[in-house]
C-alpha cells in the first residue's frame, strides 16, 4: 500500500483499517518492510497505530553448511510488559515455531 501513496495518506488508510478491524472485533496484522533497521520503523509514525510491534530479522551465514538464523524482538506491547531481548527462533518440526 505504501508504495502507492504518500506518507500521510498511508497512515490515514492504516488508521481507518485499524478502527474498522477493532469495531468488527477482527485481528488486524500488518507487515512493514524496513531497510533492516529498527530505527526505520520508529520514524514512520506506524508504531503509534498498533498495539503490538514485533521486529523480525535473519542472518545468512557466509560459510557453506551453516544454518540460517532467524531473530525476533518485541518492540512494543500495549498495556503489558515485554522483554526487549533479541531472541532466536526456529520454524519446523512438530513444535511449529520455537523461540529460544
């Protein structure tokens, strides 16, 4: 959506969708791709519109035979405490998603 509108229009559209989702009691999940930095997200105004904010990133090893590593960081949880620690997570197997 953001690629097709200016910043003000984008924030206004997201706010409208957020209010509509709350009114209808629907969970609304948004994704926002940054340049790889958490500060990119913080400067958009996007974070003020959401109740929970997760930062997902990954590391691709330079050596053959090494596994890709995925990381998650909870930046914001409205009305509750959160642990601001970068955690590694894995996907797969019978356990689904496992956060270390």
